[in-house]
């Protein structure tokens, strides 16, 4: 009768050791994967999605981007949760006018913003009648085909669109929906040392450096990285519960678009 074992007999010491070893290996694999992901996200590329229309028409709500973390060096905001609280930047590289930059909002550094850099340290920035001025000179802009979109009521909306050309030759689209918007005429802003002046491309619908109480001048240590490419894009107005609308959920024409290039 010794062939029978009790139903709830304890596992052998060998089986217990094997299970413990496998559990440890799994735990180490998970930890290694998390560390590799954290290093990659901190030092190389970080995903970012567009939550607002402030950078329209170049960037749309539902765009998912890669942001290069190494472009301007590293600050405490380069790392998750600002876990290394050092001051300034290391391996610093200067950004260029026209770069689209993700940065920490100066008035609340827990929030990421994305805007275009238009003013460098020492620049005098002003907007007059909707025209951007840098150091007293108007930035040229040329009217092009209107930006078209469908509003929430299903109506076609056309927004005046321009190509703006910065002093370094960088070109990009801007929208000017309101001819006399609340930020179309500003004071002269002199960018202090170690700071930058950021503006959204959708000029009448952007909280940017023109709003001193919210954004203002952006310290260089707040820069997170340069937006490089739209990895993929989805239409937030399309419902996934409506099977017939699935073909239009992905905006395939925006996939892998370089952010430095002009796109219709």
C-alpha cells in the first residue's frame, strides 16, 4: 500500500528549489526589462502624444511622436519623475530656432508642453497685428492653401494658413484663425540668458510664452527633447465602437512624417 500518496503531500525540496529559482529568474527578467526601458526612455527617445490643437496644422490631436532626449543634453527633467535632482544641463547642445520642443511647463513642472522655439537668449520678441517680430524685424510669412477640417457639427471649416520663415531659413506652417486675436499684439519680450521663447503654430489657440503667468520664458533645464517624427496618428473623433468607421481611425498619411518637414 506504500504506492499511494496523500493528496496534499508537500512538494519535494527539489521541486520547491526549482520553483523558487524560476521565480527569481522571472523577477530578474522583469527588473532588467524595466531598467532597459528606463535607460532608453531617459537617454534616447521618449514617446509623446499630442493632446491639444496648439500646434495645428503641423501636429494634430492624436499624433504619437518620438522625442529625442539627447538633442540638447540632459537635465533632471530628462529622467522619469525627475529622479536625479541636479541643476542645469550636462552635455549641453544649443537648440535652434524652429525646433519643435517638448519641455516642462515653468509654472507646473509636472506637465509637459510642446511648442516651437522662436526666441533665443537675448532676442527681443514681439507680435504686432498677428505678425511675429524678432529683434525688430518682421518674420516673413506667405499665404498658402487654407487648412481644412470638419468641426464637431460635421461642417467644413477653413482656417487661413501661412508659411513662416525664421531668420535661419527654417520654414513651417502657422494658422491665423482670428484677425485680431487676444495675443496678436504684445509687448516686447527680451529673452533672458539661459531661457527660450516658445510659440504654438496655431497662433490663436495656444498658451505659450506670450502668456507670462502660465508659460513665459522657458528655462533651458526645462527642455525635455526635440520632437523628431510622427510615429503614427489616430483620429480622436472616430469611435472604435462603430465598426464601419474603422478604416478612417488611422491617419496613414501622417505615419512616419518628419516633424522638420512641411506636410499638407
